[in-house]
C-alpha cells in the first residue's frame, strides 16, 4: 500500500489490486453482466491460469485486426469441464497461500487506511466545526460592535438633529420678528414723509428750514438706514435657513443608520436554526461603497457641517437681536428729538402769534385813535373857516372907508388875525396829512399783522394738528423689535 499526501489536507490513494484474484467489485460486476454463453452453459468458467495469459501474450500480434480476431475467437469459444484439464493448468498451493496472504495484507492496509481517513476526517470535521463556530461568533461579535457603532452615531445624529431643529426654529422666530420690525418701520417712515409734505405747505416767512425740518429729514434718513440694515440681515437669515439642507443630510444619514441598524440587528439575531436563511451565490463578490474610516468620517463631517451651520445661525441671531435693539433705539431717539423740535417750534409759533395778536390789538387801538384825531383835525379846520371868513370880511369891509378914514388903526391888525388863522389852518392841514399818513401806515401794519397771524395760525395747524396728530401713532419699542 502507498500513501500520498498528508493526513489533513489530501486523500489517500486506493490500494493496488492483486493479480491473483479479482476485486469484489469486479466479481460483482461479473455476476451482474454475464455473457449469453454463460447463461446457456452454467458450467463454463472464465478463470484463466497464469500460463494461459502468458501463452496468450506470447502470440505474435502483427496488427490490431489480428488482436480483434483472437478476442472474438476467445469470446465465442465455449469451454466445458471435460476440456479444462487439457486447456489450462491448475493453481499451485503457493499461489493459493500467496493469494490469501495478499488478501490479508490488502484487507489490513485498506482497513488501516480507512481508519486513518475516518479519524482524520472526524478530526477535520471537528476542527472545521470549531473554526466555523468561532468565525460565526466573531462575525456575530463584529455585527454587535457594528450595531453599537451605529447606535452611537445614530444618537449623535439624533442629538444634532434636535439641536438643528431647535436652532432653525429659533432662527425662524428671529426672522419673523425681523420681518415684523421691518414692516413696523413703514408707518413711521410714512408719517415723517407726510410731515415733511405738510410742512411744505407753510406760507411766506414761515417756510423756513428750521430744526423741525432738519430733524424730520434726519428721521427719514435714520429709518431708511435701519430698513436697509434690516433687509440685509433678513437676506442673510433667509440664506442661513439653507441649513435645512444640513438638516436634510442629517435626517438622510439618520434614516440610513436606522435601516442599517435594523438590518444588522436582524443579522445579529440570525442563528443556524433561523427561518429565512438560504444560499446566495456570488454575494461575497459584491463591492462596497465605503470603508469603516470613510463611513465614520461621512457622519462626522455631516455633524461638523451641521455644527458649523448652527454656530453661524446662532451668531446671526445675536447680530439680529443687537440690530433690532439698536435700530429701535435710534428710531425712538430721533422720534423724540423731532417731537422736541416740534414742541419748541409750536411754542415759538404760538408765542409769535400771541405777540402778533397783541400788536394787532394795539395797532387797532392806535388806528381808532388816529381816526379820532383825524376827525378832530377836520373839525378844527372846519371851526377855523368862520373866524377866517369874519376876519377877511372885516378887512374887506374896512377897505371901503373913504379918504382919510382909510387909516391903519388898531383894528387894522385884523391882517395879523387873518394871517394867524391861515397859519393855523395850514398847520392843522399838515397835521391832518400826517395823521392820514400815519393811519395808512397803521392800516398796512394791521394788514401785515393779520396776514402774519393767518400764517402763524396755518403753521400751528400744520405742526400741532396735522403732524403731531399723526406722530401720536409711532410704534412702541416692543413693536419695533418685532415682538408684537
């Protein structure tokens, strides 16, 4: 018997078959596949001695045709027991003993080989069974560790998603407050512009560039500046709300983790006796998308990106809070400054109006007195007419005295009287003209005062009724920061 290979890795070769006796399998096949001739003659025997095979092998075979012919002759030849002693030789006792010993050795060798193969196979099966069990346990352990890793990253993703959702909600609230605050600034801006528009209706001397106008123009500039800053931060808030994309990536990664955990949990609980297990040919050759390092790095990058977006969002929220407080304070301060300027201007205009009214009253009184003076002067002039007539008549009558009687006597001083009366009339007429001129001046002053009073009244109406009436509706501080 020859042994090939090692005990654990290769199989043994079958033992060589003896030339003395056919193998059992050969005998069994000969019993099953008997020729028709043997069926017709049960006493026929196909065994041949060595000398027969030697003699048959000694025949010269010149060609394959001759060999086929001899085989056909042997197959068709029928042997009978009476002819056996003449055709073949019997076995010798040595052949018989050798055949037996050969069978013993072959039996012992085949039994030892089979026993060795059996033991090696049992040991191999036990080793492979232990190896398979250890490998399966290690795989289950690795799957459990993988599940733990997935649970860890899933908890991290869940925590980050919660933080991101909270941050997005906070940023959305601040954005809505900013939008409300921006909308609230439209009212004050419109009021300021309408105040400027109404004050353009002031007339004459009251159409001045006073402190009220300066503060109103500054108020419009402050409100527009606040609106511009609010719009910039609102655009930034809208752009920052793109961190919903980071949230979407986190949720997608979370969904993948949930699916992977469900699959790995199912794989971890699979046993050799579980239902649903089966063969999947070629499954070990499927390529994978990522490695453990890239797998963890992917989730870590998503979380870092989300944290960065949250930090930017938190910073923007703080800036918006500061902006809302700053803009509300600026608008309120300027609003108060404009109101103070309005109050001062209204007070100045009211004082000027009161002074004008006082002067108008005095002017009216003076006009009345001047008119009375003019009437008195006219009466005085009328009163001087008769005395002048009397004096002139006397002079004219005394000129008719005859001759020497036409004397420059004391009564002749009537000339002085006439001249005195004429001088008095002239002075009274001059005073009358002066009084009439003074009356004209007083009337013009009265018209000017009345016109100025109407201007002041109109200015007071614009500032006090129109402008200050609208400015009572200026938004409160909570509304300017977007809380209501």
